[in-house]
C-alpha cells in the first residue's frame, strides 16, 4: 500500500431526481479536500471518486413514471449531475456509474466470493408489504396493518431470498470501532453507531430481490430468479472503481483503502455497519475514516426530493457566483451539524466576509499600489513589531489550515484565513497609510504596502481549495512584481 496517497469518495447519488443542494454539499467538501491534498501530495497521488447509483426500485419507479426505460432515465439524470459538477468546478478523478460493465461484473464477483465463503445463504423472507409503495415494513412499523407511509393495508408476504451474515460479524465490528477512534467521525456519529450496535442484535441483511418484483438490478450469479439489493451493489463501487480481484479472490488496488469516505448522516448505517462487514467478509481492508456530515434544512425539514423542498444548486451558483456558493456551504455551518439554508444567509455572508473583508482588502491594496507605486509591488522595507507579528501570522497560516482540515473542519480553516484578512484590514485602519504618504514616511509606507501584498498572496494561495476561481482571480491581479487591477471581486449586494 502506498503511504503518500489520498483516496476520497462521495456517496453515489441516486438518479431518480436531479441534484439538489444536499448532494452538492458532500461533493464540494470532497472537492475542497482533494484540491488541498493535491497541493500537499502532488496531483498524481490524489484520487477523488464520485458517481451515480442507478439500480433499484427508486430509479425503476421514476423511470416508469417518466415513460422511459431505467437505463434511458439514468442516462438523462447522469448528464444533469455531470454538468452540475462541471459548473461547480468539481475536480473529480473518476465518475463511476453502477451500470458500468466493469462495476456490474465486479459486483457479481463480490457476490460469488462471499457466497463461496458461506456468508450468503438462502432463506424465507417474511414481511408486511405495501404494494402501491413497494415497501416492506416490520410488524412494529405497521402495527395496525396499515402502511406507515400511505395508510393503505399491507399484506404478509413470504418469499425466498438471500441473506448476508451481518450478525456473525457484530462483535468484530464493535471491537474495530472501539479500537479505531478515527473510523467513524464525528464523535457523535461514532457514539450513535456504537450504541446502536451494543443495544441491538443485528439481523442478517436481505441482499436479493425477486426478479418479478424488481427487474432493475444486477443478477445474482447463483440465482437466476433474483437481482442484488441496491445497497449491496452500490457500496461496492468504492472498491470496484479502483481495483480488481485476482483469480484467488484477493483484492489489490493502488488507492484502497479510502482515506476518507464522506457521506451524509442519512446513510450512516449502511456505511458504518453493512459496508465494513462486507469488506471483512471479502478479506479487504477497511476505509480509514467515514465522515458523516449533517443536513441542509429548509425550515424544520431536511431538504429532499421526497419532501419536495429542494433548491437547485445551479440557481444559487448563477445568482451569487460559484465561489460564493462554495464558501457559504463550507463556512456557514460546522461540517457535521445540520444547517438552515436561506438566501438571506448567503447574502449576509457575501456582504460581510466577501465584499467587506476580502474584497475590500484586495481592492484597497491594489488602489494604493497603483496610486503610490505606479502599479509596481514595492520591495520589502524595514519591519517594525506589528509588521513582524503579521508576517508570523502569514507563515503559520498553512499549518493552521492543515490542522483544521485534518479534522474536516472547513469552517475553522476559513476562520483562520479570515483572521489574517481581518488583521490586515485592521492594520490599514490603524496605520492610516494616506498619512504616511502625506508625511513622506516612504520607508514605512513601502514596508506597509508590501506587507499587504504578501498577506493577499498568501490568502489567495490558501483559499484555492475552497474558492478556486477567486484564488486565480487574485493571483492574476497580483503578479511577481506588478499588479493588474481589475473590477472589485465582490461588489456589495444591496438588499
Ligand atoms: N444512493 C445512495 C447512496 C449510495 S452510496 C454507495 C443515496 N443517494 S442520495 O441521492 O439519496 O444521496 C445521499 C447523499 O446526498 C447523502 O448521504 C448526502 O451526502 C447528500 N444529501 C442529500 N440530502 C441532503 C441534505 N438535505 N443535506 C445534506 N446532504 C444531503 O443515498
């Protein structure tokens, strides 16, 4: 296994609907980390995987409703995802679709290996089934024999299915989570999984669906009457995209194990319970970290297609700019917690952090370089105590960001950058450079202006993973020796 590599994944998004803000959140966070790690390790040592989850009932249903085949439907939605990622500047290395032939063959192989090992067995499945919703419910969920969703009667169904032995690995998993504090993050999610595992006995997982009920899936290699349950298929993407089994069933990959798998907290159970057990059964290493972030909410409810309260990321990016949108998502809510989405909140962040703090620092510095030095960035001058203090802050900033991002704390990393921006702005107010100019204190003015230019260059460097276009725009305005003043980066939004 290579040490100097970084492999990061997002969930595979269902193609039953177009992407919304929630999907873009995970992907933007992954993009930011990938860009950051490329700068640390070199671009060839980072692998960023995203893609789409295309099989299963949800997609089949959406395709039926649209009068299309599931494959046609998936092709159509995939193009929306891809074009959104392109517009948002998402620098993924590979886009996997669960309908890719390589993935389909790989899943078959996984099933064969686990089946031969004896961890998949056939049994009778019994459950209360709601035909219109196409969903199974437990006795507890449908206590009154009515579907908890649509309130229509459910019927008891018995059918032959295949089960994956989760229960067998329960103690092993508890032990692994306890011994590896980094495995599930943040802490609150780790505790949630541990307490779930300690208080409940795991049921084995039903990993097949009879073809007559659901045709849209990967056929089970050992039963022609069944397809694979969508989660058993989709989770496998994280290894199918980056490696292969040899004929002895041993997996090898340049990238696996993943360094971090970003997910939303809605799919924690699948990633922190099913997935590690699948890997264990396959004899494949576990990912180092699974990080579950919180939800973007609209009012009191989670933004989701089924609730019909989704906001289109493209609308936001077009209205406020891609980098403003990225900045807002990564800055406004601590990664891991839920947050409320509103345009007022975007505008507030924009006007204060981007227009007032960053934009203002850049613009006033350019203006002074133009005015006092005819557009040439002055040489460094003598340094007083305050100046030295700010240079120390410049020097220590990259390490602070590294520490914050090692903990997936995007908000803190940005706060550190803004602390320097604000320090520089305060320094301008206190130094009153216009007086230095009037009083002919040339050495001080030179040192002061050079300091501001150095602050801005560092800011643009460290801002790159978060706001790539802005970083480039600043870089283009501050050359090695000369400036090229453009329009203000973030003109205030009047409300
Ligand atoms: N297809 C499965 C995942 C399979 S992974 C092998 C799935 N897809 S999904 O389209 O429903 O997307 C789920 C992911 O989208 C969440 O885990 C999260 O990353 C993101 N989000 C969806 N809605 C969200 C919010 N309202 N807020 C934040 N992120 C959310 O589940």
